[in-house]
């Protein structure tokens, strides 16, 4: 059996997930993703299974795999927006992912981004490293309104942590978990615009679907509360890049804090790099030793459902 491993988090993090995969006796080939369609087209038919990250698993890739040996697509992680699920069903290639494992880790990253910005951690550290004693003025988050778009597994963990910081939490989701909302004093908004107009901080924790693509766009800038901070640890496609730049330039958006970009790794001379109030981490929101081991183990176990030794 031949397995293609493209997830760099899986590859770079020693742990039980690597031991589990290595003990199966498979031939394991590693490529460092995320891979483009043309790269996968050259190799996918050689493998019985793939443990992938955010690679371009298009219809052409799946068809080529189905013509070869491919029996399973095991996604390291949750999001399946890069996998053509309709094509996978058509060619009868099962697709598995890893739900319910990274919500705590990503929720922690939301607050890592937020506190780093409002407390000026990044510029202050740079000053000190350069032996300067420049003391900037930061902001409290206590008493501010946090709007969570997508009160699923990650959004709920964000809400729980928000309460500890004294934030008022409002949320928008097509599904209302009334018991959770009551327990944690969360008010659901009737629509996205209602949330946007009331939030001092917005956390995007919704999956990428056609209906959520570019939900933060130029047309909603006049709805946003001036000085809002937008945090995106979900998918880059939830926001329109030009709207972020326009919002920053007009001072409607105070900061955009993101762990995800449309093109990863980041393209050279990306326009976001011109702004001190756009903070970018390189898609590491779920990349902790504990969580990589959890997700990696689940990805291997999902693989083993369809192929054995």
C-alpha cells in the first residue's frame, strides 16, 4: 500500500500520529502542501490513499485517482472546501475529515491574535528587542461586544473564553442552540447585519460555503461599527480582500487579524503587508503539539477504515 502525506503539520510534529502511520507497513511518500492541482495530477493515481491538508483536490484530481489506486481521501483538519465532494461521490472515493478536535486550540488562537493587537505586544517587543523603551497605549477588551459569526464547535469555545474576559457576546448562526446561549448569556442576532452593526470585535468562525463567501464585503462597510476589529481564523474566502483594505483605509475597520489567506504561502508583496494594523499568522491556529497529534491520529484512523496492511 502506498500513502501520500501532504499535511505539513502532520509531517513537522513528532507524536503518536506519526508512530501509528509508520507502524502500518505502508510505503509513505511525503510532499509539502498545500499542493496545486497540477502537482497532484502527476502523482495521485499511484497511491491507495492520501492524508491531505488544504490541497486542491479537484474533480480532475479525483478522477485521475479513481482511474488508478485511490481508495480514500483523508483530510487532516475539518474544512473540506478544497475537496470536490460532488466528484468524490460520483467516482465513489470516500472523503473523511477530523471534526471535533481543534475547537479549543483555534479558540485560544482567536484570543492570542486579539490580545496581541490591543495590548501592542508585537510592536512593543520589537521596540525592546531594539533596546528602545517606547511605551504605547493599548486598549481593554472588558465590556466590549464580541460578535461571533458561526456558533459551532469553535464559536462556542470562543464564547466561553470571551465570558472570562468580561466581553458581551452576541452571535449569528442559522442553527440556534438555545440551551448553550442561555447558559452562557449569548444573544442571537436575527441576521448578520444586526451583528455587524453592534460588534466592537467580530470573530469569523463559520465554514466556507457559497452563501458565506465574501460575507465581509464592501457593501457592509457602512453597517459596521466604526473602529471594529475583525478576526478570521476560519477561511480567507469569508472576506473580500479589497473590502478589508478599504475598511482599514477609511478607519471603519481598526484591525484585521487573520490566520488564513487566499493564497498560502503568502504571495510576495501582498497588499496586507503595508499595514501595521493587519496582523497575519501563517495558518497556525490549530498547529499545537497536542492538537496535531489529535488530528493526525484521527486522520490515520480514518484512512485505516478503508485500507489495511
